[in-house]
C-alpha cells in the first residue's frame, strides 16, 4: 500500500472518529476529497476500516443486504 493511501486513510479515520455517535455516512463522502482510482479506493476503504477498528470505532453497515455496486456507497453508522 502506498503512502498516499495510508495518509488519506488516517485522515478519514480521524474524521470518522470525530463524528457524533449514531452519525450516518458513506465512505464515498470522504473519498470525494481525494483523487484515487477505483482500484485504489478498495485499498483505502480496507485501511480506513482497519484503522477504525484499531481505534475502537464501531461501524455498522445499515444496508448489508442491498446490492449497490461499489462498497463505499453503502451507508454506515458510527455506533460509539
């Protein structure tokens, strides 16, 4: 994973950490601030989720059974 993805993932994880409990968001809403190709966005999403888990941030996919295409368009809720 390249350094730009790691840096962006850390920034996004920090933004998610600052959200209030029960805030809903899509990863895509954060990704729009960066110019990564779709192939890199998969790595970015994986790294953001890993960092959130590492920081103890609980995320819930509110649309787990929906088929919507790219994983960053699903709505998530910050549980804590």
